């Protein structure tokens, strides 16, 4: 039973790399019957953003990743952290360091000049003298000075850090506020976290955190460090590539199911399978099978998945979702027919909205290139004859096949090719030559609206 967590900082919006990490934690906790917990790491008061916090919580709600228990906020736990810092001081596992900035700068310059990696030299580790005046001390932990810090990473296998790579690092600043690596350990222990799945940019923090775990006598969780998502060129993902606010994906017309399916495959796979329902993810996902190499963001794959999920979504559910995009079609008498037609061509909800509005809204202008190519005086006459045929027809004209049954003979009688008639009709009905099937559009609009739009186009000569 795995207890996992996701711990974003509200200094910026949740981006897709963070959402993938949250998804992996969620799937593993749910699969093992454990818990998935959310912690907000909001100790950076100067950079915290209330809007970013709201967007993080909204993103979890939108994609449906439900977390267990209440949200924990680090800013409300300062007394807890200070208590553990005092415990380390009392047990002589941490100490006050009075090194001034000038001393520290001089040490670094000397080490750099000697070709050494700059690191604190432990000069106050066993200090028993009188503290220098005017120096507000930081607090450092007593890291092991020899041997190795080892752990088995679920993704990267055996990890070994020599203790000479880890100095007596700071656990509390001179103003008493604890640093990131310290509070993460305290929080994960008190929240009962058993497995930590996070980006491999945190890998170098792990050795330091293990030092803290062991100093406090805490059990060390299992770590899985997930390789980053790169752009197609193999470089760090930027906003231009897709590393944007998760909620912006909703604004752009992506479905949460598509985004989660896309993200689960960025670093994990199950054979050649591309499409995964949430139930399949929960059944098949195992963090021990996360890829060791970085994955590449593929915008075309996301669009393909989104088109799949739009097609798979029931029409009435799609109609509700379209309200978010200011497209209200619940009252339309042909809502099922309208969505069946338009969702076949839509890659996003925005494209679906545009396709719907192309049909249900009376055109206010006509595509100039299309008019120039397909409309002339002879065609205006043909359209007028065609419209009169529809007007005089006494049979049923409700379905696409009804319009097809009277249009095909008309095309033959006037020795027309299908595009010669269909493109002018598309222009008259929608203002565009890129609309879906003419027969389907006519069935959705109904006889009266079809005639109204054709006659209006003729009267205005498509201008």
C-alpha cells in the first residue's frame, strides 16, 4: 500500500510536467489501495500567488485527480519544523554556524582557485568558543564525513553518493526559517509518505534528505526520479513547446481524458498501446517500469488523442462541455445530428465549436476565394432553380438521405459535377467551402432555413 504525494509550489501555475508527476503518484497510490495526498509548499511568501494556488486546485478538479485527506500547507507548519531543528541541536546533530558572507566568499574563491568544488569546510562543526558579534548564525546539520550515501531508485536503480560530496549543509537560515530539503523530510514523514515519485531534477537533493531522515531516525521512503519531458529537439520544454498552465489546455479545447492519456505515455508504456482509459492506467501502471530516458513532447499526438476522446464522448455530455466555450446548443432540435457531424472533424473543443457555429449561425459574409472560384451568373441561375425544386418538393425532407435523393437527379439533369453544385451550396449555407457534408448540413438546418440562406446568397450575389 503506497502513500504518495504531490507537492507543488504556488509561485507559478501547474504545468504539464507537474501534472504528469501528480498523475503517476495518483495512479500508484490508487492501484495499491493507498493514499494520494496534496501538499502546498508555500513558504516563499514573497513569490506566492493566490491566483496560482487557485489554478493548481482547479487543475486537479478539472482532470479528476482526487486527493485524500485535507490539503497540507507548509506555511502553517513552521512551529513543527522549528521543533525538529531544536531536536537536532539538542542531540548535537546540528549546530550554529557563524561564518560571515566575506569568509564564505573567500573560502569559495580559494577552493575554486585550487580546482576544488566549493563546499563548506566545517569550521564551526565543533565550535565551543564565544560566538562572534554581529553575526546571525545559520544552522547546519552534521553530515557524515566518510563513507557513502546509498539508495535504490525505482527508475535509476542503484544510486551512490560519496559523503565528501555532501557538506554540512544549511537546514535553517539566519532568520530561523527552515530550508526546502529540511521541511520536505519532515512533511513526508509526518504525512506518512512511503513512496516519492518526482522529477529527476530533485535527484541531487536526495542524498541531503537521506542525511536528515537518518539524523531524525525516520524511515526513508522509496524514491522514483522521473526523467524530464523535452521538446522535439531534445531540449528543455518551454511554454512555446507546451509547458504552459494546465488550465490553458482546457481553454484551448483539450479534454482532461486526452491530456492524462497523453501524459501517462510520456515516460511510461505498455507495449504499443496508445489509448488508455483511467481504469486501464490504474490496472497497468507501475512506476518500476518508468523509462530511464527523457520523453519528447509531441503536439500532434496530443491532438490525435483529443480528437479520439471528442469522438468517444456522448453527445449530451459534449453539449454540456461546450457551454464553457460559449457555445449553447442544448435547445437545438437537431443537437444529436449536429454533434455527430461536427465531432468527426474536430481536434479540439474550439474546433468543434467553430464547426457547429459555421452551421447554426447565418453567414454574414462569404469566403472571397470560394466565391471567385465557384460563383458566376450561370451558377446563380442554377442555384435559384435548385432552391425552387426544394421549395416545391412535397415529400419528406428531414434526413440527409432525403436531400440526397432529390439532389443527385438534379446534378444529372443539369450535367453538373458534384463540386460544381456542392461548393456554391456550402458557401450559401455557411459562408465557407470547408464545411462538412452538404446533405447533413441541410438536414440539420431544415427546409425553411436552407431556402432562406440560399435565396439570401443569391439576392446579395454572395457579397
